[in-house]
C-alpha cells in the first residue's frame, strides 16, 4: 500500500527511458495497467488503459476511423454538435478515391459516368457556397475546386480528377481532429460506449479477461496505441530532467558558498529557502542560528567582529541593505560588495 524511495526512483527511470522495440512497449503498457498483477487485464483495467490512451495528446482521429463501429460512435457525437456534414464529406471523398483506385486506367474511361456522377454529387452537396451540407474550408481552396469543376466537360466524358477533393478533405480532417475529437474525448457516455466496443475487439475468447497474447495481436493492428507510452516517456523524462537540473543548481550554490566561506572566513552558511548563499559581509562571522528570512526574499543575520555584534540585512542577490555603516571598525569594502583582491590580502 506504499511506495518507498527506491521503488519510486526505479519506476521513474523505467518510464523516462523509451522501450527498445514495439514488443517491449506492449509488454510495458500491459504491465502498467495489470494493476493486480494477475497476468490478465479485466474490463475495469482495460477502461483505464484506453482512457489514458485515447486522451493523450498523441492519439488522433485516425483511431476512430478504423472500423465502422468506431465511426458510428464518433458520428453520434457529431450529431450532438450538429456537424455530421464533416464526417459525411470525409467519407464521400474516401469513397470517390476508392472508386478510382479500384479501376485500371482504361476501366476509368469506361466508368466515367459513375466517377463524374459521384464527384459532382460531392461538389454540389458539400462545396458549393450555400449548400445544405456545406463544409468549412478556406475560401481560396473553394474557388480553386470551383474553377476546376467548371472547366470539366462532363458531356464529353472528361473525368473529374481523382485528387480534386484531397486538400479539402485534409482541411476537414484537421478541423475534426483538432476540435471535435478533443471534445469527443470528454464525452463520458460515448467514451464508455467505445470502450465496450474496443474491449469486445480485444477479448476474442469473450471470457471477461484479456491475456498478453490477445492484447499484442490487437495492438499490432492499432500501433497508435503506443502513442500513450511515448507521451508518458516524454512527460516523465522532462520532469526527471527538470528535477535533476534544480538539484544540480542547488548543489553548485552550496559548493560556491563553501568556497566563499573558506576564502573570507565566514564560519557558517546563511541561506534562503532556495539555497541561495549571500557573499561574505566583511571580516567576521555570521551566526547561523540568528539568521532569519524577512519579506521579499531578504535575509537577516548577526555579524560578530572584535567583540561587537551588529544586525545586518541582505537582499536576494547578496547586497547589504542595512546595518553596515553603523558597525564600528567595518571598512568600506563591507558595504554590499565582495572584498577586492587588495582587501583580501590585508
């Protein structure tokens, strides 16, 4: 029920280091979500795994476009936002391109009527200004498509180009991925529905648990699932690196303070809450037990010299703010600056 320091450091090191192969990544992901260590993942554990995967910044809309069931779930979200035309346009362009790809060049000429009919339907339904299902694309791109369509002689069986809608489809995809899909990730009801679909895809034996072998077969068909781990690696590595950098800076400051103490005879260190050490405040010693933090990151301390004591105040950058001029026998070099070479020799 608890994690000791060694376990924590080991886990952070593991997560900050990218796996060496896809198989290793899959093993690590499975181990992370097999919370009870049973060697299988139940429905609850799978739900946590997929929520983390789908909601990570590196998972894109492509994941929802792979099967008809996933598409339908995403479409239900679009219906709630009254923006189903974006998905309909995307699917229609895909159908138009698939029709082209299914035919050899000589067959395309024979199928000109079918190709042009589908192409014209897409143009009139989605791209003509004021169309009932008009999609949101840049005006310049819309005019380019319009000019191309007007230049095609349908009666002469001139083919509508296969790539005419590609850029418009990319624009619509980016819009769905950037905005709609991000909102879909936070639609709990539809997300639960999709998780059920995904669980049924993985649990091929339908026995209520997922083995490592079942997970790997499914994960190989959906390689974007490892994006979650890449995101986790990057976040963990960034955090570990930042923490290591802060610790290194703290140790460097302590080391510099010790050098300062040995050089100028300061008997103990005076630091603020971030480990900052002000420079030596003249030829004397600072009693660490009498040091206090005051407002604005300033530090107060008691300086002893030749039997007399004086309260001094330092700013965050080590400059003396008060007390120095009132102290008998303290030379000018003690007024906020580190002693120069000549004063050091004296």
